[in-house]
């Protein structure tokens, strides 16, 4: 079975965080009240509702990168996610599906 990865975001903010506590460091603006836990599995198949660009580094290394520079985002289509990953670098980001 594939390893599940978790990320968090404060809706509607676009940045992924490693923990709910880290999402609070971004700051809360009006309308941002819900912290979402997003479960992801690396799987490039078609037919899922959402996809994500994720770094495959140890969590300790990811923490060193400011959340705005991690480029970990949600996408509504596989094509859109793949185009974004190609612009940043396929050696940096990987395609994950949202479960």
C-alpha cells in the first residue's frame, strides 16, 4: 500500500502547511475559519477530483522552506497540476492525488 501524506491549509488560503499549528502562523483574515486536513497519495492516474503538487523531502527539510516557497498546492485537474509541476521542476515537485 502506498504511503499517505497529510498537509493542512486554512480555507480559502492556497498554501499547504505541515501541521494545523503552522497554518495559524500564516494569519487569519475574515472568512478564513476552517483548517482542512488533506490526505494525499502519490499516484498519477486519471479520474480523481483533485490533485496536488508535493515535495518528497523529510518533514524536517520541508520545515526549513517558507510555506510560500514550497509550491505545494491543490489543483482541480491533473493537466493543470502537471503543467505547474513542469514549470517548477519535476525533480522538485511530484504529483499526488487527493483522497
